[in-house]
């Protein structure tokens, strides 16, 4: 009961901090990190321990699904070069630099040092995106950061799994675990795709319009993780493949009510897990500080500071180096990759400074076995990196954007205007064959909405005949799907307008046809 009460207290504090972060234009994960420290430091808060396998599945699977669902393969292909630079090179450089520090300064075994590097290597885009969206920075930059957040989680967690396995088998070199990846990665992807197909072709039609649809989504998400893990495949890749497959095909198959409820539930779940993770990290840090004392604690804190400095410096240094090389290749050698944007110095500095760590770093630290070599030092260092990056970078990224004077990007509003105009045209064409006063009233409504579509204002739809409204909405959906399929609009535009259409369709459903939700 004490644990439950403290979790409720943390959730209430998180809700208040979320409102405060909005008013101050600060990323809410930064506020949660400070709250986790404050609550974890309270002597009356009981210690909580989690099974390592449960910690990974509980915290990582929903976060990966949430990111993967919103990640379009088209965007990954378009931004492949900067993504490879960040996902592979930056993550591996960070892992190597931190591993060297752990081996040289802390005396950690090589496998344990690499484990620490893999834990602190992947940035979390949530905090950076929360601030950047307020300043309307270039969408392509946001797309790269979001895509990086998903893919580098997978890369770092694969390295983490190999290093932990090697540390648990001291007589085997770390390279002996590498051949596993040749089977684990494609096998995990296949499991994820199969679970997504099962959800689309069985779960969606079977549970449409009921609360069971969302429960089935949870079962499929964690099922993809567990099955892949039991088959000794990559559960991370499995959930990523599951989420990306659903993101591409589920919007056209699920009922509007199911989508609205699903987005709301998953958003609340991921937020709650973030809150719980910061709370648990604060408790773990308190326990480690209690076990260490005197010179041992001072050395641990010094080493944690070194790790934090390395994590920030390696990312900033690599991103600036990558940008300089690309600009030099463009100007001196005439090299310009097709459809690949070359970052300016200001964008490079912003991307480099956006490498805040979050949920994945904390969850992997929780997942270390209690007898893992140097566990206390690794967990304390991971917590220092999460807290340090969220506070130092999180609180300064807004002023940095203002100082860099990056021009606002209005392309999202322009695409929304383009899509709305096309959708209104489709709706008017679908209503041309309808006769009567009600049909003319609905046409007038959509003509007015089409005029507004040239602006960014929301269409002022009014009550009209339900059947005619449904006809128009179906035509709008087809037009929206066509714009997305042809590449004229991006996925963030598509999902925003899809949500509008979901609410409009729910509003247009005749009262007699509304199905009562049941389990």
C-alpha cells in the first residue's frame, strides 16, 4: 500500500509539473527528472525492485511502439544518411568512449564497460521534440531526431544485450555473441510483422468498436516482445517492426472510435511509465548513495560526471564534424547526395545539443541483474546522465533555438491547407449528385469550409444530415489517403487530419447506429 500511495503521489506531482512545464516552455521530462530525485530522496519512501526482464518489457515495449507507430519508412529512406550518422556512428562512438572511460578510470571489466556505454548512448527525442515543436524548427530536422530516437534505441539495446550476455559468461569473449545478431535481428522483425498482421486481420475486425480492441493491442505488443525473447530473437526489433507495420496499415482498417481511444490510452500509458521510471530511478540512486560512503562515493560521483561530459561532448562533436564534412564535400568536391539535406552550422549545433537521455536509458539500467559487475556504479552513472542531460540541455535548448535564430518552418500548415482543400473538393464532388434542401445545406457548409481551408483555421462544420455528412467524409478520407500514398503530404500531416476526420465521422454517426461499447 505504501508503494501504491507513493506512485499516486508521483502521478499527481507529474500532472502539476506538466502544467508548469507548458507555462515555462520547458520539456516535461526535465521536470520529471527533478521530481524523481526529490521524491526518491525522501527517507520514508520504500525501496522497490523489479525483475530485470520485466523492467525491459514493461518500460521499453510501449515506448518503442509509440515511436515506431509514428515513424514512416518513407522518412527513414529519405533521411538515411543523417540517420546512419546518428544511429550507428554516434551511438557506437558514444558507447566506445564511455566504455573506455569505464575500463580506464573505474576498472570495470570490458563487457561491463561496454554495457554502460550502451545504456547511456541512445538519446530520447521526447524532451527535445517537446521544445522544438514550440519554435517550429524545420520539420526535416524533427523527422531526423524522431527517427534517430527509434533506431538508436534498437542499436544500443542490441549492443546492451550482447554485452550483458558476455558479462554473464566470463569465459566467452564478447565477439562470440555477435553471430546471434545475424539471426536475432531478421527473426525479430519477422515476429513483429506476423504479430502486426494478426492484429490487423484478426484483432481489428473481431474486436472493432469494443474496449477489447485496445486490450488486444496491449496483448499483441507485449506478446511480440515475449515471443521474440523466448525464441532468442531480438524483442526490440520485433516491437519496432510491429509498430511500424501497424502505423502503415492500421489507420485504414481500424474504426474511428477505436483509433481515438487507442491514441488516448497509449499516450496516457507512455506518460505514466515515464513518471514511474523517474520515480524508480530516484529510489535506485538513493539506495546506491546509501551503500557508498566517503572516498567510494566521491569517486563514483566523479566518474558519473566524466560519463556525462563524454556523452554530451561526443554527440556534439560528431554532429558538427559530420556537418562540416558534408558541407566541404558539397563546396569543394561538388558532392551533393540526391534528396539529402546538408545541415547548416546552426542546425548541426541544435541537433548535437538535443541528445537528452530518458526512458530507455533508465529502463536498461533497471534491467541489469543485481549481481552484475559494477552495477551500482553503472546505475548511478546512468542516472547522472539522464538527470544531467535533461536539466543542462533540456533547460537551455529553448534559449539556444532563440539565440540561433532558426527561421520558423511553415510547411506543416501549408500541407494541411493543401490537404484540406483537396478533401473539401472531394466532398463537394461526392455531394453533387444529391438533391434536396439538406444536400444544398451540406454543400454550402463544405463550400465555406473550403474557403477556410486556404487558412489554418479549423473548418467550422455545423450539424447536417448524417448520411450526407458520412458520404462526404468517406470521400475526404479517400482523398487524404491518396495524398499520403502519392507523397504529397507527410505522415505528421496525415495523422493530424486523420484525427480530425475521426472526430468528424464520430459526430456524423446517426444516433440509432451508435454501438454501445462492450468488453
